[in-house]
């Protein structure tokens, strides 16, 4: 290894230029697939338009927002002519909330970072596919799981090997939950934002609880191990954002997750419970959001962030012009 470092001083000028170029590429994000590329072609800096999958226009009129990935952080903005970024709720929580001891113990099962990253990407891809299936069932009351899952895999550009029976069981859990609570969607995948923070809500809906109808937020989780404080705080942050963004008073916030269950569909026997549905409306989680969001603002007292971008067409003769570093304001 020392020999390698000793030879650096003898690298030719073209190679030196190359390494200088690589040093500048510290926050470059690749688009996942051609559909994303087409969708973002007319937007600046690789942004994506964030629009709800469904909205009941009699209840609210959706606003147009944009999302930008910089490094491992996500930001939103509303005016492409005067970009002022708001950190996503998940970005805030990931940076401020301590890692639970349960998660730390779980991390030790992985041999290296590559194995962990691969697992997490597959988990994220499965969650995306599950969200799509839930949305389509909620809106259409019937779905072809194989067809829709295959098409979603192609769109998000994943090679994940799906266990279709597991995916179908998850959809069955969701179907039963929708029937149990007479779920009526108001908005699906709804972006919300205030002057400092933003995020996207899985489901704003009307639920029937003990014969009474309530306006609620629901966030889906694909994991079978239960919910964590980060999930609870996230929901309460969304409750605050939707009030400021749309003046909607949410009564309850819930996490939903499909459960493992034994079944024999041929005999019409399914053991309950086949889903987890947990009320996260305790005041302490809103207080935790207030504390973590303030801590984020204190520890991230920057008025701007930078994003490095590389030209699509690479030519050595134009080496010095291949990199652009754009600066964005933070906050309203």
C-alpha cells in the first residue's frame, strides 16, 4: 500500500487531471432508469416532480413540489425559479435520532458494508413494490399481483427476486385492513411542506373506528418486526406539516404493516391478526419531533447546500467544463 502512495507523484498530467476530477465528484447521484431520466429531462439539477398518486379534489387541491437528492439527503422545494430547499422529515430523523440497540444488534449479522447495502436496497425495492400494490388495490379494489409487481420492478430498475406468495400475503393483509376500517382515501403519496421541512405521506384517509369516522394519516411499513420510535415521530411530523400546508386537522396517525400468518386459502382459514395497525398519536412523539427538528436546525446552520453535477457527454478535451457545482438556498 505504501508503494502505491509513493508512485502518485510520478503520475502523468492526464492522470493527475483525472484524479482531480474525481475528487470533485462527491455528491453525484445516478438516475435509476430511463423513465426517471425522461421525467426529469426538463427539470434542473436532476430534480423530480412530486405529485400525489390520487387526490379527492373536493377535499383538497394538491400543490406542486419538487424533490432533489444530494448525497444521502433529500430536499423539497416549490419554486423552480427561486429554489429554496426544505429538508425531508426522514433526512432530519436519520441525522438526529440515536440508533436503537435493537438495530445495532441486527447490523452485526452482516459480514461487510456491501452485504448490508445490498440487503437494504432490496428491502427498499420491496417496500416500493408493496406501496404500489397497496395503492392500486385501494383505488381499484382488485389487482393482478404478478403483472403489477413485474411492471413496477422494470420501472424502478431492480433485479430483486420477489417471493410472490409473500407479496400476495401482504396484499391480503391490506385488503382485510381496508375492509375492517372502511378505508376511504383522500390522498395517496401526498407531498407536504412548510417553511423548513417537507415529506410525502403514504395515505390521508377517512377511517371508521367504533362506528365513528375520523380523518387519519397512515404510513405503511413492510417490516414484520413492529414499529420504532422513528416511525412514530415521522407520522407526527407529517401531521404538523399537513396542517400548515393544507389546513387539515388530522385526528389520528397510524402505522400499518402486514403480518406473518398461517393460512390455508383452499379451506378459507386465515389466522388473525394478519396485520399490525398501531395508533401513534401520543403527544410525546410530537414533542420528540419538535426537539429533533430544532436540533437539526441548530446543528445544520447552513444557508446553502451544494450539489455536484457532471455533463452527460464526456470529452477529455473539455475536461475542465465537465463538472458544475450548483449552490441552493436552504429554507423559505
